[in-house]
């Protein structure tokens, strides 16, 4: 049993990765222009904070929050 775990913001990670790949493939940026470390968000989730809004948002993505471009 674990007392805590790290939750990552998976939607943002996937969205930004695909967007960056498209920019590289189209020639808008080069791979060397890209920062090697990209902060996408993570949180330590515990039983005590699982329902806090700042933690809860890492587990569920509302369709209304999905970026449309």
C-alpha cells in the first residue's frame, strides 16, 4: 500500500507534445530550439488531499477544458 503518489497532467503533456511535433515537422521551429526540460505539471496526491481542487484536476479532464485550435 502506498501513502502518496505523483500525478502528472497527462492531457497537457500529450497536447503540447503533439503541437510541438507538428511545429517541428512544418519547419516553424527546429528541435534544437526546444527547451530540453518542459514543466507540464505534477502533484503529490495523498488520501488527505485527493479531493482538493488542485489535486483533483489531475485525475479528471472536463471536455469543456479541452483546447480547441
